[in-house]
C-alpha cells in the first residue's frame, strides 16, 4: 500500500510576497509543487525563484481574473469593456448563456501555455484552473483538447468525496463549493477521454484561509484515503489544494490590483499550518509520502 499526497500551493506569481512565502513552504517540506499564474504581475519573479530553488511548477490557467496574456486583438466575449476577464461568477454565467466564443478560450489557453514555456523553459506537465474555470460545463471540453494537443499529461479534478461532512461553511460558499465538486465530477470522463491524468482523490475546497486548521487537514486527508475500498496493496494519490504566502504589502494581482484575500493574514495562517510539526508527524505516522505531480507522472512510465 502506498498513500501519496500532492500538496499544491496555488496562485504563485500573484505578488512577490506570495512567491516568497511559497518558496519558504517548499524549503520546509510543507508543499510539493506550485501552480503559476502567468498573468500575475510577479510571474517572472515566481519563475526565477522556482528555477533557482527547484520548485516543481505547473500552469494555473487564469481566464477569470485580471487581464489576458494574449496581447493581440481584444477579445469580444471573454473580457468586459475594460479588457478584464469576467470573474469567477461572470464567466460561468456567460458560458451558460452561450455568449462565450470558445475560440477565444482556446486562444488564451495557448497564449498562457506559451508564456509559461517562455518563463520556465519547458511546457507544464500539468495545468489546473484558477477558480476552477477548467471544469466549467462547456469549457472542460476545449481545455482537455488543448492539453492533449500540447501533450500536457495531468490536471486537477476538484471532486471532493467527503464535502458533505464539512460543517463550518455557510452561504454562499457552501453552494459555490458544491457546484465546483459537481462540475469536477462531470468533467472527469472528459479528461479521461483525452488521456489526461488526475489524482485519485482531492481535498481542500473548504479549508482555505481561516477555514484551515491542523485538525481539519488531518481529518480530511484521513477521510479521503479511508474512502478508498480495499486500500491495502494499492497506490492511491490525493491532491491537497492550498494557498500559502505572505500578505501583499504593495502591488499585486493580475492587472486589477490585489484582492482582499491576498492582503489578509489568511495566507500566512495557511503557511503556518502547513509548516507545522504536527502535520509533518501526521504524514510520518500514517505512512503518507509527499510527492509532486512530476514525481507521480514519472512513476507511471
């Protein structure tokens, strides 16, 4: 039996403080890889640090927040009158109304993959979506097609089996997170049809910022692995989504300035939980191996 845990720090590139916090987390063995936002104002700094310290990265595809990477003709449907993406709620609503030109999504995806390659020196081995845009019904198909065209091997599928057991969420977040999980379940067969690998399990939708704690992480990870029937003699991989970093002190964001979450102490709090000795001992006691996406994919060869 092998329990493998991928711990991904999202949103690298959003600001220099977040980059520094993520690197510290990696150096202390608290995360295993990070997803890079190439339209973040600190993307170049993030790439430099990742390469310097050997932090494995993937692409955090962003088509909901800030400004596009593509600097050609302005998008007619993917952005608003100010040239900004439509937002976490605006994009799904526009897709549902069939007003998004899918060709524009494809164009921006290709532009962000190209920008990632320029920054890191190679294509990403995995791509996930900022605010889970890659699993929006109607967009997951083009997402899967583009990844297959670029021979990108993996993505995140944020389907959380035990989300119903979470008791600390209220509206509107409860509805939002259940929508993410349901959309992920619908997207799963689409990704599989395009030969895109995913972890067996996922955890972390309901443990962002102040909602994270050592107890909740340990309980959630344990429940995730326990949900697998006949776990003995299997290799099971779970991804933990996290958002560590230091609070933004100046510039940040993706062209619209820093949001409230980036300026709060919530990300520093996540960092402290992930780096705690309690978590390190929990992994050791339960035989959980911390691995990156890159290591998991290498093991499949």
